[in-house]
C-alpha cells in the first residue's frame, strides 16, 4: 500500500513539475523566431499586405517573424501545414476566405474552418467585375440584360473553382435570374489575359491585379458594402440593386490548441502592432489594393464560420458538392 501511495505521489509531483515547466515556457514565449506561412508567391497581394505587420509585430514580440511563401493547391498546402503543426505558437498562417472557408467546402484539404486558433484580422480586399473597355457594357445591369438573351450563354472567368470570386458571381447570377458559363483559370494573371484576349466578356478578380489602370479594361462593379477609395467611380453591386457584398478577409491564425498564454500574447501584440504602426501598415495594405481592418480572433473566426455556412448552402446550387 505504501509503495502505491509513493508511486501516486511521484506521479502527481511529475505532473505538477511538467505543468509548471510548460507554464514557464509559455510565459517566456517566444524564445525563437516565428514562421508565418503565406499561401501565395512573393509580391502577391496577401504577401505584400502582411509584411509590414510581420516586421513590426516581431519587434514588439522580441523575436523576428519570418515570412515563408508557400503557394500551391490554392493555398491548401500552407494551411494544412499550419493546421497540423505543433501548437506551440511558432508556426502561423496568413489566411483568407478562399483558403480557410471555400476550399474545405469544395474539396478535402485536410482541415476546416475550426482547425485553427484565430489571432486577428488585418485587411479586407475588394472583388471587382471587369469587362473590355471596347465592350458595349457600361455597368453590371447592362451586362446582365445582355446575358439574359444571349445564345449561347455568355461566359465569365476567375482564378479557380470554388474560390470566393466564383461564389460571388454565382450568387449574383442567382439573384439576377441568369445563367452564365464559368471558365476557371489557374491564376489572376491568366484571367486578365483571358479578358484582354477576348476569350471571355467578363472577369471577377480579388483586387485588380494591376488592371485597374489599364485603359483596355472597364471596371463595372465592386462586390463590397461601399465604393473603394482607389476607384471611387466604380459602383457597388448593391447600388445596382443586387445584395451581394463579399469583400475577402485576411487574418492571422495558428494551429488549434494553442495554450491560453501563447494565444493571448500573440493576439495582444498583434493588436498593439496594428494600432501603434497603423499608418505604415495602412500604406502597405493599400499597396496590395486592400483596406486596413482590425478584428480580434473571435470576430474573425465568427465571420469565417458564417461564410462557411453560406458557402455550404451555395455549393450544391453551383454543383460544387460533386
């Protein structure tokens, strides 16, 4: 009996020591550089937008935050790596709707919207609808009227199947009572070339990809709650009578299971960096044709969950569940 009691006491002591050790490690976090995975190539909007944040955030944390560009599979490779990483706070992700919300609805990427610990949101990006400048369409209403009577159906393009631009378009066509053929391309640059080359009459892009200043392109609508400062003459879909508003959101997240201490430290220092260096960060985000946005982790997670619900409802109507 005495041996059992001694063994039990030793187990409690070991567990207590281990808990204290973990707590001490968490209290000292971070003790080494943090990797921030970006699911796009260098120079892409999501990459440009987050770099000033990472630099200033690392200064406040006392350890550098190293950007790791990891494009591929629509962003799923980077997201899956973070979702399955050791939840110690040293592997983070900059993620957005198409990666975190849309891909789990339309594919099986190995994670879902609840596979992460959400740190905070930092930007919202516009979705633009564009036509050739020599086309007869001056606005989205005119394009839709043409689409209603076109034989064969008109086509449109974006940069992938099941991405947020695809969902945005299909919701618009559903409200307008019109059917169009969707032609997906591998990237936004290829989508732009499809428009300029006359392959499709209309494209949707997350940001303009540099096409906003191209005289060969006419932007006829933006899918946001309000017009964007960069292009104040481009009306919203709501102004045209279509209740479609889907700015894409960007934020920071880590693996599910971060300790409360590490999560609080990451979240508080992230918010501090966003506030203390707001003007610098705003300028950097603006260069990526996005808008500054500060959301806490809970708020970002809820927005993504709400969108996941809506995407799940839309997917069967778009035949994406097949």
